C-alpha cells in the first residue's frame, strides 16, 4: 500500500540473503495465522458464524503458506536465519498491528477488507525490498514474494466485492465500463474523472438539503484536481473506453435531473458513492499492470472514506 503508513519502508534494513527474505515471509505468515486464529476465537458467539468461519479459513491458508516456506528453508539448509525477523524488521510488525478488526461488529466484508489490507501491505514491502536490493539473489527472492501476493490480493478483492454486495444487497452499477477496458493509468484516470466530476456535481446540488455533505464535496473536488494534474502526464485513454465513458456521463446527467425528497436524495448519493468504490475495487482486482493497481488502490481508499462519511450523515 502506498501513502499513509508507508514511510517506515525507507528505514528498513536490507536483507543480506535470500534466506533472510524467506525468514521474514515465514514470520509474517506465522503472525497472520496466529492473529486470525485469535480473531476467530474472539468472534465466536459475538460476530456472525460466517465471519468466524472465514477467519478460521484465512488462518488455515496462512498456516499452509507458512508450512511451504518452512519446507523451502529446510531444503536450503535453514540458510541465514541468524537474526529473528521480528527483531530485525520491527516496523513491519508494528504496521501489521495497526490493522485490527473490531470483533464486536465483524462481518465477512470487514474480515476480507482486513485480509486485502494485509496482502497489499506485504506486496508493498516485498516490492520495496526487491527495488532496493543490491544483491541479485535477494532481489529475486523479494520479487518472488511480491509476485505471490498479487494474485492473492486480487482473489481477496473479488471476494470482498461479493461480500460487500451481499451486505448492501445491491448489484454493481451497470453503466460503469467493464474493468477489462482499463488497461493503463490514462484509462483509469479518464474514468475516474468522469465518475468524480459527476459525484461532485450531485453533491453540490444536494448541499442545500444536506449541508453535512460539505466535507465529502471538498474531498471530491481535491480528488478531481489531483486527477486533472495526473491526466496531463498520463495521456489519452483508449478509444473503446472513450465510448463507454460517454455512456456513463450521459447516465449521470439523467440521474442528476431526477428530483427526490431528502431521504431519497441521501440514499441515491450513497448508492453512487458505493458504485464508485465498487468500480475502483473491481479495476484493482483485474489490473494486470502495477501502475493501474496502485492508482486503483488510491482511488479505493478515497471512495471508501466517502461512503463511510455519507452513510454516517
């Protein structure tokens, strides 16, 4: 993950061997298994049976990954596990401690959101270690770990989207372009500008009836300014996407002409904000390029915060 909480990466000591990278990965998997097992125990009788069962399944998955890593280290003679990974990289484990579930209000969606955050954090960690490694074997080992996290994160995002829709009982917006059309940062930026511009207009129009939307409106306008700056460097989107975005803009204009009472207006805006998050999340899950993945993750964070604020308004 980029942005908040990532500054510690620059302070990490560089692993000296591929064995130390594997030892760190093993420690992270063991910690994830331990934590999910503890969460599952605490969730029993408090959270939904589905959430507790999901925590147990995730613990088993991390345990299996730890077993494979342990076997690989044993085959290599237990190479260079001279220092305790948790002592060598304490910042990594401190970051893990910041993502703790609230078991009193736990749902499958929240469990999977937590799992996605862990997978994204590990991808960022291994990518950083690979990019900064002077030793080719260390770099290769870190790249392997990063490559393993990508499909795992994509699978978890897909499951998270499904859980989100079940909890909200709402399908994905049919007017949004298929995520497969987003092939470059330029494509994603162009799509996000259409989505965010429509949301900003609708939030502004709702301000007289819902003045509590002011924070969300300002945050959306800042997002648009950032996207406009990024568009100048990214270039033009693909032709097929341009047509899909024209249809999306037309649908947004039709929604804007609808009249509603205050409660209906708030529900409609919440649905639009949720659909934006779902789209960005789907793009992240389908991304074949790292630049698209990272930008989609940034957009997801902003969109999810907007959903939370509007839902609480």
